[in-house]
C-alpha cells in the first residue's frame, strides 16, 4: 500500500488500480487540493484495509488481474455502502462497462487516458454531494446547493415519502408523495421494493425506476437524526437513457455485421474444399497444403461469427435449443470433419473412444456441434505439434458424458474459476488470438440442455473438459 499525503489530511480517497503510475498521476492532479490518497495495486489488500478504514470516495479501475473492478465494488459496498465510487477504465468495451457501472450505482465513469481537468471536476462535484448529503438533515439550504450542479433528479422526503424538496429534473413537477408517483406511473415493483427497504435494516439501496421515455436508476439512502432515528430519505435518480441506447445500437450493429459475414465466409469454405478435393483438377501437394491453411483460417472466422451471433441471441433472450433424435457418433463425425485441417496443420491426432451401449439420443445437433468444435479447437490451439487429443463418450443411468482431453499448456489456477465467464480468455498469456466467447457460449448451450460442464487442469500438463447431458430417453433413428 502506498500513501500519498497532500497539504493536510481532509478527505480520504481510496485508489485501487493495478497500474501504480496512476497513483502518481493522481498525486499531480490533486497536489494543490486538501486530499489524502490511499493507493493499492492489489485489490485483495485494499479490501482487507477497508475493513478498518473509512474513505470519502473510491476511484476504481475495472480491468485488474486478481479481481475486476465490478467484483471489488460488490465486496466494498458491503463494507461501505455509502462511499461514492468512480470507475476508470481503458478497456475497449466502453459502453457496456458504462451501463454496468451505472447499474451498480457508481457516481461516474472516466475513460483512460485520464484527463486531469475532468477527474478533478468530477471528484470535487462528488465530494460536494457527499458532504452535503452527510449534513442534509436540518440544513435544506445545502440541498439547494446540490441542485445547482447536479444533472440528476434529487429528492428529499420525510419518513412517509412525502416530498420535502426536489430539483425537478425527471419526475412530474406536481409530485407530492414519492410512493404515490410510483403508483401513478405503474411502477409497482419499485414501490414494493421501496416499502421492503423502509422496513429493513439496510441503509442504502439501488433500484431501477424507468420513467416514460427514460432509463433511470435510483440511489436511495435513509436519513437519521442525531439520536439515530430515521427521519427521511435522500433519493438520487440518474438518467442513463443515452448509455442504454448506445449499448443496444452496438449490439445490433455486431449482430448485423456477423450475420452479413456468414454467407461470404461459408461460400469461401465451400470453394476451398472443392479445390482441395480436386473438383477443378488435381493440384500439387504444396498447393493443397496452402489451401488447407486458408480453409482452417476461414473456418476459424466462421466459428467467430457464429459465436458472436449466439452471444447476441443469449443477451436478447432469443437463444433456444431444439432437441431432436440424433446419432451421437454421426454428430461427432461431422464435428471432426469440420476441423480436420486445423488438426492436420499441427500434425495432431484426434482419438474418439465410445463407451456407450446406446448411440442415439435427443439433443440439438447444431448447438452440440458448436460445443464440441469449440472444445476440440481450444485443445488443438493450446497443444503443441504431434500431440494427441482424446474425445471419450460414456453414459450413466441418467447422463451422457463427453470428455475432451489434451496434454497442452493447461489452465492457470487463477483462471479456473473464471474460465466460463464472458470475455475471459487466456489467449494473451500465450500470445494467441481469442475472443473469450467460446467457453462462455459453450456453457450457455450445455446449460440450455439441462446439463453441466466442468474442467480439470494442471498447468503445463493438460486439461479435461467434462460435459454431462441428460439421457433420460435413448431413441432409434
């Protein structure tokens, strides 16, 4: 932990960022301000310290190796629910991170590289809000000062949710009672959540209150008198409409782009396959090898576009599986045919071991193929030349078991618990290309079948992925 003292201790700012140079930058930015900065590059150490220390504001990086900023914020807010959080990030998926940060109740989102004027103004504004909020009871004139520099809807109510003061940014101007306004707008879920909050021991909650034409979230805090008795509520409603719309437009763009890419990529695959098969005349061995490499790359692009489209369907709740009677042997044969050139390029051997009495089962063949291709392709990618990859199929009384085994580089211990998370990838560790979507989508498909997927790995020795799917009915096809 590095502590940077300013001119005198006044406000405590906690900075959690795995890049220590950011602390030095913040020192320069606030060198003339009366702040004390506590800087940590290890988020676990910061959480331990937070157990015994209070802070006026938290500046939090999103992308960190031990624990990302969103995970850290969940733990931190359990300890300090009232401390404002500002997220900073240079990660490429900006709009999604913004939406997620605001959904978590953050007070701001700042993109790297940090602009000194922007972050200084943001921190000053947030500290003003916090200070005024802390002193709100009995000092209404200070609430009026908040209204002057806030774009958020700020509402002060008594213990019955009757409105004492508001700055009229979003809610109806004639609102007299906050619960009444929620009832009028048919926001019964938000109303019930608020009533539950009133009767609970919680000091703070974050809820969605989507007004007509707006996507908003609300930070609601209880206000106490000097004797510790609840006397009212401070409600801060933030409009995140533009952020949500931008995120939706981004998703739609990706879905459209990947859909449009599928047709030319698959046409290219067919043309290359016909050339390799000699449909237009025999080719030299060297020429075939080059075409096989191009075909393998084309199939990689095809899997990437399929994965992106599947992710889009999952996000929009339009992903459905269609279970039909299929031969598992034929399904696996189709999968291996589609990636044989990837294996050949590294002189790898794929062994299929069947240990089942039955061959035919109900499942979605297209989606199960996607699962197997993802797993076998990963096994090939992270295995060296001339190695063997094994697919073993067995069954219990209730399940089909499919194991994909390799003797490659394995998965690091710190990655095991996150391997099925969206955008998590070990590719950069080995200087490879990876989207971090393959295993995320694989798990979603297995889950949709009512199954389970698990992983065992020893770093440097290999990995085993095990899929179990319900086999309640064996069928004849």
